[in-house]
C-alpha cells in the first residue's frame, strides 16, 4: 500500500492540474499516511484513525475548493497508472476493486462539500470498502 501511495503521489505531483491540490503544502509523511488511510478503508488495521486523524479531518482537507471534476478525473487516471506501475495486472480483480474504491472515494466522500470545509459534520468514520464495494 505504501508503494502504491508513493507512486500515486509522485504521479499527481507531476500533473499540472492535480498538483494544484497540494499547492498549500502537505504533511512530510503524506504517502505513509495515505497508505494507512487506504489500508483502513479497505478493511485493514485502524492505524490511521487510531493515530493520525479521522474521516472528518480528511474530508475537511478536501472540501471548500469548489467543484473540480477535471482534477478528480485526472487523479483517478493517475491512480490507474500507479496501479499499473506497481504491477497490478489490467484485468485482475484486485486492481478493479482498488480502482472502484478510489473512483468512489474521489467522486463521493471527498467531493461532497464544495462550498466550505465548515459544512463537513464532526464524527465521520472512515468508510469501509470490500470486494463487494461500499460496506455500510
């Protein structure tokens, strides 16, 4: 997961549109934190929420920036390219699950509060994703 997060991050930083999202700066351990977040969302250990933050803080970081559909599309494309780079085969089931999760998270949970980060409610939990999709 760390390798995937680092590869995705390198790709988005090289993208003229997506890199704008990081123009305000980022945590020095961004890739490790992202890997922990993804691992938890995909059913792994709760390291992110136990030691780094909660869903509310993550969603607030991604909120209040207006709509950004092109940026989202390009971030998803960078993710798919990162999946290829880390060796996940094009037609493999794991690749599809990871793509579906990232696309869903990018276009729903991280894209709900366009107007203001203050609109994000407190107490959100990291949504869980499995082989069958979103787990309620």
